[in-house]
């Protein structure tokens, strides 16, 4: 299973790279806005430290505009993936970009039928948004399970990126379902390290070590 960092904060990415847990990065316009920086500047900086796939999102609403943006983004670095929204125009762009060998990540996927259409159009990745489904009292992980079953049935090459991850449980459940990738905010990775019994155990061992010193 691969871990992507879901952030446009370069320092967060640098720390995950140092720990060996950053196989790629996803960004979106909201994350870029939060970083307070320009998209190109951020993506170029990320590309210097991450050799895995880096998703940059196109904001045009028509296929032609998306393809134009994609061609520009793809010229920034060899590992850029174009995030395209799950719309008819988005899927048209996916098809054209596939023919141009530019990989796409179809984003804002909320149903298995959307994921199936994206795979058929030739998306390299689909991103079901689990947290946003949980927000409306639907089980986001059920969607991941459905998509995994469908893709396994037909050997689609499209990889599943579990997105809108809000909690370590989303990550472990993704792993249990065999999802290819989870794209994880840095604050969720922080929670993944932590266990009170680990902290308690370390404190106890250190105290006992001090007592055993002659
Ligand atoms: O990868 C998509 C992600 O950034 C959306 O997350 O928390 O805004 O639903 P969230």
C-alpha cells in the first residue's frame, strides 16, 4: 500500500519523506489556497523532493481547457498527475490525456458508478472522498469496498486513492480492503504514530533503566 501526503505544505512533505512514508502527494485548490502560495511554485518545490506521483488539479470546466492546463502542468516535472473533476467534460479530458500519455486522477468521486466510468475513460487513479461521505451519514469505506470489488472483477489498471481521509481508521480500513493508496493529511499521520500504551511503556522502561543503574 502506498501513502500519499494530502497537502500543499512543503515542510509537512519533507518530514514524511525523511521518515520514508511519502510515496506521492495530492493537492487541490483549497490546499493550495491554504498554503498562501502559487500552485506552480508549490508543485515545483514538491517535485524537487518527491519522485512519486504529484497530483495538481485543473480548474477549467470544459475538456479543452482541462487538457490545456494539463499539458502545462505536465511540463513542470515528469511525475505530475492531473486531477480532473468527475464530470462528463472531465472524463472527456481523461480520454484525451490518456492518448497523450498524461496520467489523470479523477477526483470528487462519491459513487461506484462514477469510479467505473472514470476507469473506463482511462484514468490512472480515482479518488473516492470517504470523509465527505461520512459527513453526510454515508459510510465512505463502503464505497471503497464497492470500487475495489468492481476493479478486481475486471482487472482495471486504475488505482484507487482513498481521499478525504480524516482519521487513522480510514487508513487501516483502506489497507484491509487492499486499496492501492491512501492520501493522508499530516495531522492524521501524526495520530497514526501515537498510542498511550507506547508512551507509558517507554516511560516505564526509562524509569526502570535508571533504577537498575549501578
Ligand atoms: O484529497 C482530497 C481531500 O483533500 C479532501 O479532503 O478533508 O477536504 O474532505 P477534505
